[in-house]
C-alpha cells in the first residue's frame, strides 16, 4: 500500500513538474502564435487597405486627369480664354459641370498662372501654395505637386491649355484633388495613417511599435506616365495590449488551476500514465513514419493537444509523401525534357523525355558534366554564357542547341533556373527544354512564302526591297518599272482567271527575255520591277531594253485558242546617275512609268531632268500642303458672275489660290489632287468655307443680291463629310449659308443615285443651292442628272472657247434646251472675247463668267469693283 502511495506521490510530483513545463511551453506557444497572428492580421489588413486605396485613388485620379485633359483640349475653354468679353458665358457652365465631384475641383488660370475666372470653387490659398503652376508655365507640360493645407493632403495638377492656332500654352487647368476626402470614403482602420509623396519614401529607422508598408500608384494620362508613392503606417500598440491582456488572463487561470491540482492528483496520475503510454506510442509512429491506429483524446488538456498536434503532423507527413509521389510522376511523364544539376554542374537527375530526345541513357548522364549536352549556336548562347546569366539573374530563357548521343545538334527552347535552399543559397539548377526542330522548319517555309508571289512564283515586292537594300553601291544599275498595257480590258473581256493566266505567261516571257544578270519581281497587279546591271555602253543598253520589251502575243484556251496581244509601258531610272537614294530612285522610276502611260503606252521612258523637276516639285507641294492649310496661306480669290445682257454683277465664284515663298504660285490643279490623295481635302475645305463665309458679309455689303459659289471635292460626299462641314458652319448663325451655291463635278460621283440624292437634299436643307460644275466636259449621265436635286448647270469652258465651231454652238444650244426643260439656271464659263459674249447671248444664255469681265481677284479688289462690268470689256 505504501509502495502504491509512494508511486502516486512520485507520479504526482512528475505531473506537477510536467504541468509546470506544459504551462511554460503553452505560454510560449501562445506568445508565438499571437505574434504571428498579429503580424498576419496586419499583413492581410494592409493588403486589403492597399487594394482599396489603389482602386479608389486610381479611379479618382484617372477620372480627374481625363476631365482635366478634356478641359485642356476643349474648344469652349480655349475659346473662352481668348474671349475676354464672353468668358463667363463660356466657362462658368464648363466649370460647374466639371466640379460636380466633391473630391476634385477645377479652376482655369491664364497663361501667367493667375485665375482667369472666379468660381465658387476658387481657392486662392491653394493657388498660392502650388509651385507646380510656375513650373508648368516654364515647361508648358503637366506638373504635379502634393500640398498639405490645414492638415489635409491635396494633389495639385496644372495642365497646359493649347489650341490649334498656337504652339504655346494659352492657359492652364488647375486640378486640386482632396486625397483626405477620398480616403475618408473608405472603411479604413482608425489608427491607419496614409502618407503620400511624388518621389520614393526615404528609408527610415525601423520602429518596432509600428507596421509600415509602401507601394506605387501608376497611371498614364495624355501620353505621359505618372507615379504617386503611398505609405501606410499602423501601430502595433492596440494589438500588443490585447495580447498582454489575454496572456495575463491565461496565466491567472493557470495559477488557479495549479492550486487545485492537489484535489485531482490521484485520479490524474492514473489516467495520465495510460494517456502518456498512448502518446509515446503515437510519437514513435510519427518518428518512424508509420500510419498507426489513431486514438481520440477528448479530455481537452495539454496532453490532448499534443496528441492532436502529433496526429496532425503524421497526417501532413503522409500528404507530403503523396505529393512527392505525384511530383515524381509528373517529372517522369512531362513532355518537356527536364535536367537537374548540382552546384558543381554535374547531372543529378533527368526525366524520360530527355533521354528519348537526346538518345542518352540516364546512367550515361547522371554524375557527368551537363555541358556535354550543350553546344555553341550562331548567336553565341553557349553553356558558359547561359551559366553566367543564371549566376547574375537567377534564370535564363531563350533558344540554344543541344547535342544527341550521335553528335547531331538540334535547336531547343530552353529555360534554366537556379535551385535555392531556405537560406537563398544556390544548390544547383533545373533546365527545361523542348525540341523546336519542326518549328524552325515551318519558319523557313513561311519566310520563303513571304518573299514569293503566289501567282507567278516570282519574288514579291518585299523580296525586291530586301534585294535592293543589299545591292552593291559600287556597280551601276537600272531600276525598271513595267506595266502591262490595257490589262483591265483583258480582265473584263476574258475574266479574272484568264487574266491571271496572262500574268503568269507574261512573267515567263520576261524571265526568258531578260539576261541572266537580272532581278525580276511582281510588284502588284499587272506591274513588274526589273533590276539590271549596266555593264555596257548606255546606248547599247537602251537598244537591248527596246528589244526585250517589244509587244508579244499570249495564247489563251477559251472556247478554242485565243491570241491576246500584250504591250508594255516602261519607266527607267539609273543608279547612281539619277539618285543614290533607294527611295528617290523608286519614285523616279515610278514617275517615268507614269509618263510612259500618259504618253500613249507601249513605250519606254527614261527619267530626265524635266521629270525629276516635276517629281521634286510635287513632293515639295505635298510636304508643304498641310502647313499651308493650317497657316491660312491657301485663301480664296473671287471671280464675278455677270448678267450677259447688262453686265451687272450677280454673284462670285470662290477659287482657292496659293502662293508660296519657295514654290511661287501653286496651281489648284497641282495641290487639289494631292489634297484628295493625302486626305488633306477635309481641312482644306473647312479652311476655304470658313474664309468664304467670313468674306461673304463684306461682299454682300457692296453687292447685296450676289450669290457666292464654292467648289467642293466629290470625295467629301463619302461618309457625309461635306454635310457635316456645312452643318457646323450653319450653327454659327441663323441662315449663315443662305445665298451660297455648292459647285460639284457630276462625272466624279461614286455614290449610288439614291445616296447622292439624299445627301444633296440634306445639304439643300441648310440653305445651300446645288450646281453642276464643268457640265459636258466628260460623259454626263442624263438619267443621273434627272434624279439629282440641283438648281444650276455651269457649261464647261471648253465649249465656250470653241464657239467658232458650229458643233460647239449646237452643243451649248442643246444644254440650254435641256436646262430649260428641267427649269435649271445656266452659266457659261471661260468667256474671254466679245464674240463669245455675243454668240452666247444669241444662243439664249443669260449668265457667264470669265476673263472678258474679270480675273479671280482678292477680296480688297472685289470691293473696288463697280456694280456693272461693261466698261471692263476687253477688245
């Protein structure tokens, strides 16, 4: 009995000792978990707060910057800034609309940074604090500045306001975004402090009582990148007090529990002995990795927790083993080859894909240098350079070459990464690569297809450009542009399939006729380009070309054998005689080809000085056109339209005129086609209409009943662009376009009759009358004319100039009769002599314009004209 009591006392003593140790360990565990929990909580909270702040600030800043940019490029704003009398009418509604957001406020400053107009949002205190405004004035760029006024953070942004008519800033949009108000809309912790800077925060001494994190908020506005640096700070103090309170309560309860141990030591000693035996068995199973039978200890004390922890560890160990099995399976079955090496560069392991790809066995590679698989490729990515890149950056990705067991190299897509241990030290490398031999072969085939014309199998224009760029500068050669004459007729007559057959046979014909030292390619359509070295005297070379490009006959199998005659228009430019610049040489050859086609086709034209001069002038005109439009150098001259019987001025036709300091007088026949080709016809038309509408008020003050005619390109009817231009002008004032006549050339219409009629009706609804210009010049469609809502015809000047011939008089009589039957007005253009005037009167024409009465003249000369022009007749 005494022995049993002694054993219980011994167990009791050990239990007290074990319990004390448990309390200490448990307390330390709580401290560790609490510290980790606090840190985790802060990390998650900061992550959440950063996401909220970043999303909110990004939204506010992006919206504010967009609105500021819209204000800076608003025609209403810069109109208001340049109109001192009406700025309130322009700008106050704009500011009121912009300042609907309570977090951001906008003000407008003049070009010196002063408030241009005072609104309810004006804050002189904020403006005085913005140094960025002065910097923006100096640099004419958008400037940002962070301000702290009355404990509030503001992001101040000054955006220059520019206009199309000036390169300098005519004012500034001042945006002040209240960051504090934006932050107040977020449910952020009370003790979380948010700091802002436009530059990175400097590293400060670590404070153990605070958790601090920084991040960058980036955005892009008006083509510029901006960054706002945000710092979050939060104190650990509240969490620490909470933890200390819990720890104190825990220790107090432990002490009370310790005092009550004596009451239950007897039962505890017996039950604990059994539980410890089970616990020891569980620990043994965990250490040895056995999946033993688990038991449930529901007492809930420290031993029970240790038991649960040990069982959890055993379960994690089993899961880890299962993952290792899965990873091993993935490693072996991966389609990509995987190579693992140690720090010494020796192979540790390879998978099945690698051995299949290279032909090596696993035993032949393991513990051998990995370098035996690598070889140096053409780009220099060898084993040593890859190793150096991995050493510096931790990884390398790119293309390289590997070697098979049979010493055959093959291209691979390779990725090499360093294997790091828990301390960040390199333990080796893992390389993953895939065989890209099939991809390389596909690339070669694709490159060949990119440089080949699929129809003729000749090199294409892309291949020509590559060839000509590599052409030696030491030799003399000719660039020859070839166009197959009347190919459209062949297509229309025999069909596109037979047309393609003609192109194939022409390509074969040229290949057979050209000398061995040549390069022939198909440019596009029915155009070809030849490059030939000039290795003989130029006259002999020219005779040779004439023989090569003699007309030929092509046979087609279509309802029997059909023989089609084919001739060539050819333009030739010489290197280096005409130019040493490839681009200029191509332009010159194309110019010579164009001259050959315009001269009747079936001939060779060699570039000459006249062609080069015309091409250079055309290039200069094209390069200066937009600048001339923007600077208002193309302006209207006005030619009077008169009553033939009385000589009274009844109207004017506005004609575009351009005089350049370098080019001299630029004829409309030069610059208007270029404007139509380059897309500058839209701004040119807008500029001309604006000037004519402005001049019309002065003209009508002297000639109250005069109508004003303005020419327009038929291209502008596409997409209703002309209607939109006129509609914009009509909004300037009521009846702004009344008394205007729009002259368009009927033969250039590309719209359907229904579309054309609808657009002309819409233009007439703006108060504009419609006239057909140069009527009879080409093939006019009477059916289309009948469906068009027009009021006037203008007889082409070629008929007026030929009135000495009876045929032209009959044509004009027919036009007059047609116009009368359709109730249309008629004006004859180009009248230059008294005979023409008298003849037109005899034929019944009542209105005319031409040099007989007046040339086109500037506005100041128009205002000096009398009401009638009879005294200005030219004999």
